């Protein structure tokens, strides 16, 4: 900003006035280059992102505190984005418990990033995710609730589309132990990593055995398994962690099994 034309500084004999050249000295250019390199390094290593445009700047200590929530939120978004069917109408992110003691804005950005990544071909990151959502008319609503739950912290994301709604909830048991604890109203305890297969089925005897036998014949190992149901003998869900990819032929074989309604393969 130029000083007023009648400023007494123009007449001061001990003052030298120049254009804004403070960052053009050799020393300043070197320091700026070093700072940029350090910030790029930190971002690539998953450390605190400082001085980013359109992203809240976090101190390293604060970043370390919310880092597990960022990872959890992105995983929730990735699962939800791959469950989605139909045109998106809106996205609700609900927070409860200990997570409310932190700044939830970057956590929401991480969730939106995860949600949009499997849907869009273009690159999505923490900075542009909220902007892309807004440009595509996706209303993202944050809700903070003090309602008690079975978990000390809980993040629940619900997407509304032309074909209804889907929801995914997650929690931190510890900083390293992330869990998906709810999918579409079914309570589960799934580890959000690798390849997950979500099977919507009826709660009938033999269903789990037939699933395991079919995968075993294809040499596909199950590394984790969890179940959820709404009522005995009624609608249920089976969530499997697999050690290897599952091909479309195997999925079709599973769909032919009695009491299997639909299958979603989630890649994390």
C-alpha cells in the first residue's frame, strides 16, 4: 500500500523509499525456497499442512491430535462413496463425543475428499474437496450432537440420493485402531483397510458357511469378518476383509447363493 502523497516521510532526509522489494533479495528468495520445500515435504509425509490456501492452518501439535480423525473421516467417506447409488442430493456429517473438542472443519474436508474420490475421475484433495462439492451442488451439512452413544467418539456420514440414503459411521478405539461401526443402520465392527466386501443377506443358517466355501474354492482368504442384523431371521449384513482382489465371476457365484441379496466391493 503506497503512503499518502503528502506523507512527511517523503521529506525525511534519513528515509529511503523503494517499491515493495522485500522478498526480492537473495536471502529472502533462499528462505522462501527452503520454506516451500519443507512444507511440500511435510505434506507428502502426512505431517501438518501449514499456510495452505482454503484450508485451516494447523499447528503441528494440533495436527497430531486430529490426525487419527482425519484418517477415520477419509475412510468413512471412501466407503460411503462406493456404496452410493443414484444422483447425490446432499451429505450430512454428524459428530458426537470427544471429536467435538477439536476443530471439525478439516475433518469434514477429509471426509468429503474420501467421499468424492471414487466418484470423480479428477484429483480430489483436502483443499479442493469442499469447493468441488459446492460446484456440483452437493450440500454438505455438519451436525454436532450431544446425544449419548455407545462410543466415546463417533463420526457418522449420511448421503441422500435419488435412490434413498446410505450411512456409514466410524470411531476410534485408540489412535491406531479405526473401526467402521455402522453401515446402513446395521451395527458392525469392521477394519477399514484393503479390500472390503459388503454383503446384504438374510439372517439364515448356512449363509456364512456358503460364502466362506465359495471364496475358499477361489483361493480368496478372509482376513476379517463381522456381521450385523436388524432382527433374528431378517435382513442382515456381512462385512469381509479380503487378502486379495475378487473377480466379477466370483461375485456372480456369490449372488446365486440362497439368501444373498446384493454385494458391494469396497477398495480402501
